[in-house]
């Protein structure tokens, strides 16, 4: 009998302590709500945090998430809304937590996560028009974002192709100049060889040290033919450069 009285006394003390602990939490929640209604979100956040120190409820996390959200700290509010959505046992409160979670993701431009949060809210509250509106807006923003990304990728590819074309043109010009220089060097070398093979006009052939050989001096027809070959080669290089400018490289059908 005495043992039962002791147990009842202990149970009474525990219940009393629990009630005393719940009273400050409830008071802080009420004060937080009052500050929130007055749009004093910083004070509301402080009260909500104090209420969570005593009791980490789904409602406390939901309210704290709202106060943080109103101060523009969307990423921080996400964690609070997620906690409220996962721990709340009331479907209406859970739907509201998912709705606000979608709003926070939307502000962070995480459109796919926002869409999923709005869908979770509508599964619990199918007739909610504001959630339907936000869901449609998130879907539209996601499509626009993907279109902008594709447009940017196309612009980057076009820019890359233009740079490649410019490099090819510069390379072609450099190659044409190099070929022209080689031709000039060959022509100059041929002239030098001819001059070396021919003795000076004022010099006695027998005094040159080398006998004059037949066919070393170019005839007028041969000189004219050599000039024609050089001009044709120059025209070929110029035509090649014009074709590269007028016919840029086509875009590949494959994306690597």
C-alpha cells in the first residue's frame, strides 16, 4: 500500500513538471504569433526558438520556418518546413508545411523540388487553389529555365564554331603565305643557281673556273611558262581562302 502511494506521488510530480514545461512553450508560441502578426519577424523568430528549446513540436518548426522565410532566409527555412511536414500528424498542417516548403524551394530556384513539394501538398489537400497556382508557376519557370539553358548552350556552341572558323581561316592564310614564301624562295633560289651557273657577261668564260654548259640559261618561252605556273598557284591559294570564308564549316549533327 505504501509502495503504491510512493508511485502515485512520483507520477504526480512528473505530470506537474510536464505541465510546467508545457506552459512556457505555449507562452512563447503565443508571443511569437503576436509578433508575427505585427510583422516583427525577428522577434517572432526568437520566441519560436525559445518554444523549441522546451518542446520541438511540428507546429513550432512550422512557425519558425515562416518567421525565417519572411526575413528572406529561404534556404534556412527549408529545413524547418521539412521537419514540420515529416513530424506533423495533422493532414491540414502537413499540407501547409509542404506548401510553404514548395515556396521556399521556388525562391531558391530549385523548381523540380518545389514541384514535388506542391504535389505532396495537393495529395493531402487536392482542392487548394493557391497550391495549384504555385505548382503551375513552378512548372512554367522550370520550362523557361531549361529553354534558357538550351539557348545558352547553343550560343556557346555557335561561339565555339566561330572561333574554330577564325582559327581555320587564320591557319589557311598562314599556310597560303607560307606557300607563297616557299614559291618565292624557290624562284629566288632558281635565279641564284642560274646566276651562279652563268659567268659574268664581262668575264671571260675561260676565266670563270667552270665551263659554260648548254641549257643553263632560260629561254624566253621557259621564263614565261615559269611565271604562268607561279601566277596559277597564287590564284589557287586565293580561291581556297575565298571558299573558306564563303562556306563556313557546317554544324555537326552529333553533340559530343
